[in-house]
């Protein structure tokens, strides 16, 4: 029972730390993308999705 609360707290903490400024460094594979693909990444939508999921 307590493990579920701990996992939920960790997920909520991760979601609260994610914002548009640091999403690029936390997004897997973003730093290795080609520059033209990096221009197409919508961080606002990614952050919104993470806040909904977590």
C-alpha cells in the first residue's frame, strides 16, 4: 500500500519539475536529433501530455 503512494509521489514530482525550458534535456533522443527535426518538436504539447499522464 505504501509503495503505491511512494510511486505516485515520485511521478507527481517528476511531472512538476518538467517545464518547457528543461524538456529538451529530459526528452530521450532530442540531443541526437537532426537540427531540422528539432525545429518540429512542440515542447508545450509534450509538457502538457506529461502533466496529464503523471
